């Protein structure tokens, strides 16, 4: 998190509305573009953006700087909020390709953009190494927002099988990402 973001976030937590406005001004285009890319729905994007900043203001979502960059955390909160909204509406579909693309309107630094693209490439590579069954389950659960029971119903599988495939897929993804990141650090 940049010093400016840290300052603004702390002031916002302390009740400073101007800091919230400054964070909104800085990140609104990035987050709005991200949700549009995810859902192709402008109304949903506006609702998600509003909900994300309400969560920030009411401190229902709290940032921990030991767990990563503020911008990455904010995009993650936006992603989960969008998925919750999509699940509620049940009329939106999101593809794996769309989920990992960088929003077109980029208000972040070049460093943030490069980091985003690197992580996206690593994750795409990891997903490609999954079995077809695991890819399908990951896509339906994480990117289309279906519940495990809905996936079981849609794929005509027992719920335990869906849970097992999802758990195994996550294990494989984690191993691949750790191996790649470990290799980058060792280089």
C-alpha cells in the first residue's frame, strides 16, 4: 500500500469523509471497469461499487497491510461483492477468461499493472494444469458464482464429489502458484 493510501485509509477509519472520497476518486474507475468486465451490467457495477465503499466506511471490510497491497485487497472485496450480487440476480454469467483480465481503464501504477498481469498469468497457467472436471468445478464455483449444491445438481454429481474436486483443485492451484512464486524468488 502506498503511503498515501495508508494515510487515507487510516483517516477514513477515524471518520474522515474526505479520505473516503479521495479513495473513491482514486479507485472508482478501476473497480467499475472490473465489475463491467465481470458482468457486462452497468447497473450491477454501480451497485457493487456503492456496496464496496459502504463496506469500507462502515468497516465491515478491514484491510490488513501484512496480507498484501491495498489495491489488490480492494479488487478482491469488489470481486466477492460482485459475485454475491450475481448470485442474488442469477442472470449473469462470468467466464474464466473475463475474471482474470485486467480492467481496461487502469488508474493504478505501472508496477500494479505488471503485478496484476503476472499473477493473472500464473493463475491461468495453474488452472490450465487442472483436469477438465476440476476446471469445470472451479469455473462454476468461483467465476460463475454457483453454490456447490447447484454445481452438483447442474453436473449431475453427488455433492461430496463436487466438494472433493473443488478441494483437490484448490490444492493443485496452491501448489502450482507456490512453486512458481518460489521459483521467482529463488531466481
